[in-house]
C-alpha cells in the first residue's frame, strides 16, 4: 500500500489534488516548473524524495507533448517496481505505447481519467483507472483519498487494462458534450421567447424533482446568477480532444453517436465569425426558390 507519492503538475487540478490527498492522509511531494508552488526543484529531486521501493509518481500535466516529455524524463530516473500514474486526458493508444516502453524497465503504468474540475477538492474526483490488478490494489489508498465520500463503486472504477481508464474518460467527456449542448440550446430557446420573463428562474426550478436535474444544470444556474444574459462571455467554445476521439472511435466501431457528434460540430460552428456553410445554404435557397437573402455588410 502507498502512503507517499510524487505529483507532477500543480495547476488547477494538480494543486487541488495535492491538497485533497494530504487531507486524506497521503504524503505528497509535488513538482511544478513554477517555483512558487513546487515542493522540489526538479523531477529527479522529486523521485529522490520518495521512499525507496515501490515509488509512485502521478503525472497531472496537459495531454500531448507535455505528458510525453514528463514520462520520458521519468523513464530515465524510475526503476523496477515503481509505478507511473498518468492522470491527464491522454489518448488511450498513447497510454498503451508508453506503458510498453516503461515495462521494459519494469516500471508499472496506470492511466486514470479524472473528473471533478476545480470542485474536486471539496467534492472529490470521479476516477476511471486502467492497469493491472496488482498496481490498482497498490494505489487504492490514493484513489480512496481522491474519490468522493460514499460507496467506492460510485466514484471509482477499475475499468480494465492499460488504456481503459482514459477510454472511459473519453466517452464520459463525449457524453458531457451532448449534455452541455442540450442545456445550451434550451437556454437559447427560452431566452428567445418573450413569453418567458425569468430564464434563470426556469432553470432553477428544474434543479429538484425533474428528470433533467444534474450537476451541470446546477452549474448553469450558477452561471446565470453571475451573468443573467451571459453577456460577459464570447461564444467561442474550445474542444480539448476527447470529443473528437469519441466520434473517431464510434466511426471505427460503427456505433451511431448523433448527439455527441452534433455537439462537437456545434463547437466548431462557434468559432466562425461568419458561416460559409450558411452562406451556401442561403445562396441555394435563393437559386432554387427565389427566397429572400440578406446582403453582406
């Protein structure tokens, strides 16, 4: 069992995770390039600070090149019996590749999809883990410190072998895309209808007793309390990759995902100052039916 781990990456998620782990009785040595938040000056110093034997280093940095770089450095300083936990949003295929590389040194690899955002410190984190049963069992005190209070199975799952944790998180985030898009479209329709004089109150009335109640609905109510017309925000919506990967996997498996796909494409539409596609639709309607159009500018 583990009582002291290293944590690489002390941003919004990592910083709060370090605090929650410490509250749960897990000793944490954190490393971050920013001197004002790090516990040690280098990755090598972090590994040296961990107790000898089965050392555990949890990596919580952005997916892609930042994660690859950290894992490459850890591969140079970790030894047989140690375990790397990749807690970012890496693509599951990369997990399998990195795990194979570290396995050559006898270093274990566990991928964990982490959900909870900035609220995780108080509420706990939903955890989806992929890896060997032995490594998962070793890490269970860490998972128990991070997950929400209550039954373990309602906040943690050993989803399968390496890659399963991030695959599960990928699908989770795809579902999140669809849910957010549905709430957003409902908001737009309510706001467009003069009949509805209290849009915020309508959303708030859905928070108890209705089938659409959820934490996302609670966050929508909170957003409307802060900014009733959402006037402070631009309509640009980024996507971090999981939605695209989810749709790619669905295509490969011939699984229909019309809602998640539409939500992803809606995010792309949000980034267009003007829509070439809608201009083409307007042009076609004018051509075949002589329908009225609006001139640009």
